[in-house]
């Protein structure tokens, strides 16, 4: 029997419409805005001024503090202004506006498609290069990768886990990446292994991607210490804690980090970005984005430069269908509806999902019928109905005692609730309040 | 008498008596000595348990009052100066006085002036909506209109206006407990000094966008033009982040700033109607000159006198 995690989980309709689409490069826009906080942590500090010329790959904003990331210009041209613009957070935040002229890259970036296998860097050099390239977790959480690679004192990583699960319905960006960039992905994995000083790596892939499993298994034979593990299809297996449980059968303690039990998890997209950053000198300026939807003409997988407006992606995939109800950044389970299609693609955008109007409406909220479905699907073993009630009543101390901070916001509870209750909305709210309380306690 | 009944009565009485003796000694041993003044102080407090003073309830506040030497940082906004004087009398200390305050909503963007740019179908709660995005209009600073403030108000001082979609403060009921200030995720409520006849002048806007962008998203947004700042004779107005703010402690309610505002984002509430400008212009030059000169001045003097 295939491995999977034990607690909870759901299996929504997969709808992987863009699965057989090759990665297509997208045309360049005329002008863009690059948000300076595309990652988890402190917003970066802009290094350019109005009117300065930039080339592709040039550092335009430097990470401010340890948990922060560099941002490089994905385009060449002139800096139009530094101003606020709407981004995927739904708020206007500080951004760098670039007027695009031509496509001049920095000369040190290797743009050829040759695969470069050999490397002789030390672990520190690898971490430094990853930090310089502004790489963040591309699975969606956008946690700066160099922070994850810097193992806290007294702990030791044993396993590197590469997350190729892609458990969100509709999304196929990681799947096509695994198929088309298999070799690069494995080199990236070897680089991460060196950086972490581990000799074992496991690539976890759900069983609905048999072609990717087969291809990577074949190539992995040439790489020492890397194995591929097929997993049973279950959402949210792509969650860090769930994936570790599935592959290693170890449980991350409440409030702990994966490295506490000797595992570090990176997304396949991140591993590929690491390959490009180290072997090709190419900072994180583009990513693979799935554009999909049931009514969309050509669901596709694009390689997009960060900052490209989302409407360009939708145009390239056949234009916005008339009866679109919501445009979602991310997948249907964890993604968030966008208020505008001029919002740019950011480092964490894995997909753009267009939901038809009839499917986009939320269910009417009915009273809780105590069916406890939310409890049985919660992959963390929490009690979502209780957390929602406590959050509504602002009982934050009890909320903390009920381990609300363990919630990974996978949305399984809201998905399964027969009464259409907005469980996750309130849990997320409670989580942010409890987070504030915990932070103020530390001060 | 049946011996069973007798024994039952005896044994139960014995048990009762011995328990009473034990309990008496235990009560002596673990006696909590509480300052009787706490009860006296609590009696004088409004018993609303609203948390406006910053304590969990009136009892906590009473304890803090008894402990404190000089009432520093202690004030019951609901009871006001009267209550504080009564509390001070019990404790034999100098009472602290504060100007009575009132909550005002610093957003005037109703449905007519602030067009919607998207439809929200999520949970009808300001806190949830603001965690998701900036709001269903172009202004990410303005009122979301789901009434989290109305929900938390213990004094029935807030209600949603169904026409404008904005909450309305009932001046009579507002006790300045500050519950709405805490509840509003957009920080739209401000506790301002209560003036005579509940007159108010304030900038009803929190939009920090640049003028053009702000105006585009809301017709009554403050565009940060600084006209009011320049005209204010009392230095009550400060400009920050493309936004004007009138300090209610410095404002003398002269109303000079109100007509200066090109977007009508400064509200004047509770004043008698102004003389129309056209009316004045239509009057004969010889007679109206005096009026013109005096009118704003007169108003000014009147208001300062009232203060």
C-alpha cells in the first residue's frame, strides 16, 4: 500500500486541466510593479531610485534582516517610481515600478539550456548563493530558503525532502516542472543536500503523477542518496508536516520545526531555482505558473517573470471567460480571490484559477449540526468548530491552549462542512490575534 | 421512636456539628483580608464591565484604584468626572479630571461617493474581511460596513445607517469606553474631546493615498492638499501621510477649515447653519461689507467664548 499521512485529510476533485501542457514562455509586458514584500518576513529595502536604469537580474531591493529576501529585477528598463500598488495581499503596498525597455540581461547570467552537473562549493557557499539569489519557498509560503538551510545550533538534519506532491486541485506547475526539468531538479536537490550536509534525500510525489515518478526514479539512479517516493493522493499532503509524516513516519511536535525531527522540506520549484541560482548565476526572477479554469480556452503552464500582471497570463490562456466569478491566486483550497487582474505575479504565485460564477458563490451559512466532520478531516487533529467559536468570542487564551497556532490553514474543515460554515476564516483571524499576543509576550 | 430514625438524626447532627467546627477553623486560617474600600468603590462605578478603563471589569478597576496612590492612568470614561470624584472621596484623595470624550467615525465614504469595485461574499465581519483584502471599494482605509463596532458597543451608541452603509454614533449614549476603537480593523474611530452641544469638527477620512488616487476611489477623501492646515489659526491641524488630522484638544471649533476643504472631507456637526455665500454676495456692497468681515470673526469669537 502507498504511503500517506494518518490524521485527517480530504480528497477534492483533482481537475488537473493543464496537465499535458508544456511550459510556455510569456511575452514581456510594457511596464510592471514589483512588490517589495513577496516573501514571509521583513519587506526588502529598495536599492534603486526613480530614473535609474536596471538590467535583468540586477539586485533592486535587498533583504532587510535575517528573515527577508533579496529581490532582483526581472526586466530591463528604467525605474518609473517607488509607490504603493495593489498586490496579492489585497492591499496597496510599497512596490517598485519599472518601465520596460528591451531585454538586456546581466552578462554573468548563463541563459543557455545546457545542463551543468558539476559543482564544488562548500555548504556555506551554497547557502550564501541561495541567499544572494533571493530564493524563497516556491510552494506558496515564500519562506526565505537560506533561513531554512541555516540549521539551528544543537539540531541536525538527517533527511532532505523534496516536495513534488502538488496536492492542490487544478495546479500542475510542479508536475510539468518535474517532467521538463528533471535533471536540473535533481542537481538542485544535490546542491541542497550539500548545503544541509545530509546524504539522504527523498522526493515525494503523489500517485496521480505516474509519469513524473517514473522519469525521476530513472534519473535518480545516477544520483547518490536521492530516492523517489510515490504517495497516495490525499490533500493536504503537500503540507510540510504531513509530507514528513507520510515519508518518514515522524511527527513534528506541536509548536516545533521539521528540523526538530531531522527533516527539511523544499518544494520542487525551489530546488529548480537553487539549480539556476548556483549553476547558472540566475537569481529568482521567474517561476512556473499554472493558469487554469473549467471555462478557460487553453489552460496552460507558463514560465513567467515575477511582476507580470495577471491579466497578461489570462490573455495568453485564451482570455477571461464571460461568466468568471472569481480569479484566485493559488489553488482552490488555499488560494485567495483577487480584487483586480492587474495585480502582478509574485514569488509565491503557483497558479491563477478562474472559477465560473455558478461555482464561485459561497454556501449559505447554517448552524453547526455537530457532525464533527471538521474534526475528522483536520490533519493536525484540531477541533475546527471549537476554534471558530472561541475566535468569534475572542477567547484568545483558550484558543492558544487549543493549539490554534498549529493550524496550517489547509481549509479541509471549511471544504467538508455541510453547513457551509466559514471555519477557516475565523480560525485564521484567531491565529493572527494569538500570534500577536505571543509576540508581545516575547518582548 | 424507631431507633433507626434516632440514630440517623444523631449521626447526621454529629457530622454537621463536627464539619462546622472544622470549617470554622479553616475559614479562620485561610481568611482573605480584603480592603472594604474596594466594595465601596465598586459600588460607585457604573457596573458596565465594559473594559473602557483598560481593566477586565469594574471590580478590577476598583482594586487598582484602592492600590494606586494618585490615580495615575486610572480613569473610568463611562462614569466620567462625577464617578471619579465619588471614588476619590471614598479614598480621601485628590480627584483627577479629564475632558469628556466621544467617539467619531473618521470615514464618510458612503455608497454614493465611494463606488464598489468588487463583490465580497465571504463572512460578514470587518475583522475577517480586512484580513483578506483592502475592501470592496478602491479605498483600502475606509469603512467596510459589516458593523463589528456595532456588535461590541455595550451602550447602544452605535447603529448601522442602512442608506449610507456606515455606522452612526449616538452622542447621547456614547461613553467613550473605546470598545469600537479596538474593534475597528481599519482604526476609523477616534475618541475626541466632547465640546459644548456635542459640536464636532473632524477630518472624516483615513485615506493615506496620494490626492489623485484617493479622490478617484472616494469623492469625499482627504487629498492631503494642506489647505486646512494653512488656514487654521490655532495650529490644531497636522499633516502626515497625505492626510490631515485635527487635534480636538487644540481645536477651537472656529470652522475656518471646513469651507477650505475641496473634497468636503472635514465635517462640522451640531452647528447652526451657515449663512450662504451667495446670499451675502447678493446683498448690497455697502451693507454687506461689514457682514462679510464680521461674519467669520463673529462666529470665531462666539465659539471661543463658549469654550
